[in-house]
């Protein structure tokens, strides 16, 4: 689901950069004042911090999926995968053109093709989620210390404004997509029940787990960014 959000965020960042360039076209000295070693250091630290926050949210989302599987079952969190049966390999023989084609023979006569759930998906997401969250906390903490060392400088405050915008765009757009999708798919799941396994492909709106897990992980961070942005605006007034 997040793969469709990334291009939107990139477009928003480009539009913001164009807007700021037009807004400050008559004030080039402002950029010269802020573009120095301290601003580069602050920009690097903020980029890593926001990447760490995103990594933490992704890990939180995977952890949510694992917990949903325990409460509501695999049907709620995961899409079944197609399983095919292995066939015996017949040696190539020179058969006459009039010979009737022979159907391939299964290696296991009891094997049935169709969609099945991955039995270890929840355990895998649990381990990956916790790993991502711990790693993000460690990396983010180290780079937050860098930000703290230059927090009172004009360069850091200037970069901080851009950091707030990128965070709002990243977590805001993701939450705006995940929240309505999670509400719709969850209502659909509890009203009509889980999808039945068979030979048919199961669409995303019948699996509420991924969207709901993303919404729970990203929406609180989006709200924190909104609060920080409002405080910043009040401080400038």
C-alpha cells in the first residue's frame, strides 16, 4: 500500500521546494546565511531522524499485523498465497504426430492447487517489526543527540521547518489513504465474514489488516507532527 504513497510525497516535496524558491527569489542572502556546515549537519541529522521515525512506524505496522492475526485470525491480516503442485518430468521421446497428448502427472496424487495462508507470516512479522522498531530507536536517538547539540542555532531552526513539512507530507498522506481504507475493509470483513479460500484472487478490500495496521502506526505520528507544526506557527507569531 505504501508504494503508491511515495510518488505523491515526492511530488509534494518538489512543489514545496518550487514554492519556497519563488517566495525567496528576491532574498538570496537568506539562503546564503543558512547554508553552511551547521545547516548541512542539521539537515543530515533530520533526514536520518525522519527515516528512523518512518522505520519505526513500519515496524509498528508489522507488529500490529502479527497481533491482529492472533486476535482475528490469518484471514484478517494476510493475503493467501498461491500454491502449485509439482509434476513429474517425462523424458522427451520421439512420438508420432498422430499420438494423443498425455496430461502431466502429479508427483503427489493428493496435492491440491489453490490459495493457502503462510503459517509463519505472523511470527515473521513479529520478529521483523520488533527488530525495525529497536533499530529505528537506536539510530534515531544517536542522530537526535546531533540535533540537540545545534538546536539553538538559526541554521537548525531553519532546517527544522523543512523537517516538519516533510513529516507532515509523509505521515499525513499515508494516514489519509490508510484510515478510510481500513474503516471500509474492516466493516466489510465483520459484516460479510472472511473471504473463502479457493482458486479466486482475494482483493485488498477483503483483507483489513494491512490498512488498519498502517493507520494505527502512522496516524498518531501524523497528529504529533500537526501539533509540532501548530506550535511552530504560534512561536513565529
